[in-house]
């Protein structure tokens, strides 16, 4: 860890008393994000209802996100959750014709599958691509995607085991059949460079509470510019209108930009936090963060395998994100035991999830591995 990163770690008070390795669930609170929330209260007290300022904050949150994924401002909607983003997109898709298939992987966060299955009432047919062990290979999508596929909806990094899909290959497969691709990058944003233009992805969603270091209530939907005119969401509201302050109760006139996927009053408080969190990420740079996380996850994998623990995450570093999962036959007990040793991790299925960020260091890895060794009867 360079001195720079260790001095940034000082801005996260939790490290004074805990080893925090649960960024896949919630980013650690920094003094920057805390100060941003204090600024919200200050502005609220000082100005009462500074909506002009708050709308500027919303636009700043939009621009901050655009910078992270190389999108233009008119391609990004600011929403309140990934679920809201996908629901707005779903409402704009037509499933009444021949092209009614939605292909999802079994690695999706449940909200994704749930929203697509909800579209069955509107004619959608949802096809699942199952996992083969701890991966879903691009070739498995080749059988499922055909000329009837409207959308391929895939996670970037699986929330259960950290597995990273071969996104460029899946996008190529989908586009070759005329299907569009929605990428759920929630578990990847803030941990690695993502370039929507280089990926040529059609839609991308994510939010700010995990590796972007803010809190819940603010998420995004990227829509490739040329697709916007053909997409007219019915999940909508006054903040989706071309002129928000038209206040016209007699007509719906959606914005020509991705704002058409927004709905009601924006999540003002968390726009403060989002900007502070994303600023921290940008100060360090995504390339450097990816490299650092790679060192930390590499050390966790190596230490776990040397001790004979059962690694659920693919070993190949190009096939996983910032999340390493270990099989445990009593995972809830293991999470509790680690918590008693001031180590914060989480679980899904029977997997212990260990998710570092730039603020973790090798001392954290050693504390974790020593503790896991003490409780190895829960792992092997
Ligand atoms: C990959 C992924 N997608 C979606 C979600 C849920 O997003 P939201 O609660 O903003 O709808 C999560 C939350 O953990 C996630 O990990």
C-alpha cells in the first residue's frame, strides 16, 4: 500500500476499531461523506429550501457518475435504486411482438430476475442461463440468445461469489442477434475502470452505497444515446418531463435525454454524499484502485488456498471482482465469530463474503486469515 492510500485510510474512522471487509454490502463511512451530510444540514438550516442549489447537486451527481463510466450527461438518469432504474427501463420495452425474450444469468441479484419476471404479464418470456460451477461462461449464453431476444440482462460481478462475467463476449453475442444488453455493474463500480463506449453496452445500472462509498437512495441508469428516442418509459413522473417546471397536468412531454427515466423529487441528501464518495474514488483513480484490490484479493485467495479453505470465487484474477467468497458449512456462526474479533464480513448462501476496497491493507488480510485459521472447523 502506498503512503497515499494509507493516509486516505485515516479518513475512515471504522478502521480505528475494526477490520472492515464488507464493501460489497456497504462502503465504509469516510470523514468526507460525513462532512457532506453535515453540509446538507447546514444548507437546509441556512437557506430553508435551496432547490436551485439542490438541483445543481443532482446535476453534479450525474456528472460525477458520467466521469466514472465515460458517458455523456444526457445518457444518464439519476434514480433512487437499481430496482427503480430497471423498472423504468422495463416499462419502456415492448414485449408484445416476436422479440419478447429476456435472457438473464443465474448470477443476477434477485431484484433483476424479479423485475423481468414481473414483465411476463406484459408478454415477456424470461430465460435463465444457469451457472456451471462458479462461472457462467459466455458460450452458455450463445444457446439462449436468438432472434427473439430483446434483452440480455447480466451482472458484471456476482454478489454471491465475486465471479466476473465475460461482458465483452456476451455483448458481442447479443448484438450479433440484434438483442440489447443491460449490465448491472453495482458490484464493479468504484473497483475498476468501466467505459460504456469501449464496451458498447446499451444500458448500465449501479448505485452509490457500495464501492462508491456513499449511502443508499441514489442510483443510475445509463442509456446509449441513439436508443433514447425509441424508449418511452411509462414508469415516470414530473422529473422525467422535458420541462420539469411546466407543471402541466394535461400532458406527458418526456425529456429527450435519459432524464426521461427519472420520476419524482430527487434523493437530495444522498447527492451530497455521492459527490464526496465519488470524489475520493477519482482522487485515487480507478486503475490504481483496481491494482490495489487485485493485490489484496490475491493475498486473500493465496492465504485461503494454502490453509485448505474452499475458495468459491474463480482463482483467475481476470474472472473475479473485489469479492472473494469461501465456502463455510456454518456461515452465520462464522460471521458472528469474526464480528466478535472486530472483523466485519458478510454471507450469502453458504459463502463467506470478503470484499476489500482501496482502504484495506495487508495487515487487514493477516488479521482475517489468522482469525479464519482459529475457526477453520467452520470452513473445511
Ligand atoms: C449486483 C446488485 N444489483 C442490484 C442490487 C440491488 O440494488 P437496489 O437495492 O438499488 O435496487 C444489489 C444490492 O446489493 C447488487 O449487489
